C-alpha cells in the first residue's frame, strides 16, 4: 500500500511540474526546481556537524556527494522544464 501511495505522489509531482512548465509564464516552471535546490541548500548544511578533529578531505567529499544527491530532483525538474519549453515552442 505504501509503495502505491509513493508512486501516485511521485506521478502527481511530475505531472504538476509538466503542467507548470507548459504555462505561458516561464517562471511557473521554475518553482519546483528552485524549491528543491533551496531544500538541498538548507538540509545538507544543517547536517554538517564539524568533527572535533577538524575538517578533512573525507568530510568535504561526503557532504559534496550529499549535496549532489539531494539535487537529483532539481536536475530532473529542470530537464522536464527544458523539454516542455522546447516542445511548446514548436
């Protein structure tokens, strides 16, 4: 049951992004990517507890990877945005 709800919610979010991207005003399509980017920009630093031994390369790499992973939805929403805007112009 939970997987069904998750898939339905995911489909609804993607359809919302497609709908917003096809609007005449280009800014509507950028709402969800901006929200996702801000979420990643806030969540990742909040989870950055500096180690007592100092910041080393492993610490930086871990948090950079976390930031990239949290921005996967941003990249997907931007791809949907550009595809919808491109097909709208044809």
